[in-house]
C-alpha cells in the first residue's frame, strides 16, 4: 500500500509512475495511485517504457489511451536498453515516431528519460547494447526536455542536450531503507516501499510552471 500523504509530508512534490510498456502492458497500479497522489497534493506524471515490438506511433496511442493525460500530467518516454529482452529494445526511429505522435495528439512534447552513455550511442546495459547512433543535437528527441538517469555524484549531460542541460535528474534508483544508494544514508521515503529519487533543475515555482500546474501549493 502507498500512503501519498506521508510521501508529501516528506517534502516530495511530484510522482512519475510507470503506465505502459510496448503496446500491450499496463501497470495496473498507475490508475489506482493517480487519484491518491493528486488528492495528497502531489504533481502527477506517467511514463512509457519503449520497445521495438510495436511501432512508435502505436505505442504512443496505447500510452495516451491508458494515461488519458490532462494539461497537468507530465508525459515521459523511457528510452533505455531492454535488459530483460535485448532484441526488444526501442530504436531511435521508434522513439522519434513515439514523440511525434504524442505531439500531434496533445500539442506537447514528452520528457525523454535516458542515460548519457545510451543517448550518446555508447554501449550500455547488461548486454552492452547501443542505439546504433547517438541522439543528435537539433533532432526531434533533443527538443524534448531531458530526464537524466545518472547515479554519479555529478550527472553527465548527453551531447544532444549540451546546450540545455537536464530538467530532471534521477540520482538514485529503487531506493529502500535496506538498500541505500552508495551504502550511504537512506534516501527512502515514508509512504512507499521502494522509489527512485529525482531532482528538478530549478526552484519550486519553476517546477510547477514546468509541470503546467500554475503556482506552487503549500
């Protein structure tokens, strides 16, 4: 069970929940937790884990049908190696088609979640895969705001976003009291058993404006 009142009391301002994967998987917890989180005063976002099995446009349509985003719903594409099934890893073409379809349907670009090595075309993940080519500056994907996954003390900005930097930085993953990042003081949050932790590149007012939620709430 999740207690989003406790999460908000920890000073957390937003939640980004997995919603869909590929063209046929739905995380059932997303729809259940959304009203709970919003009722607790948290900003809400949803992400799609991209795959190769279905076209980018079909995945976008599936994601939108499940999430039904409002103007205050942050949308994100998780673009990373599919370690569980490497042959089903999303390609750059699929990712571009996904982003294009989201924009055509909503008038908004999703946030891109990715790792700097992966975005730069390097080998990454347990299978040592690559995107085949890097995300280029000036490309459609580079126009999206960056949600950077990098668990070092200082994040590395991928080349495609060198002039813009990151909007969100995931600095620790799957955090729990028993498994603190770097073996340090736990970054676990009361109210949830496991969670990733992220920072926003700006102040609280900037975050609410970025989210399309107007001004910050107490």
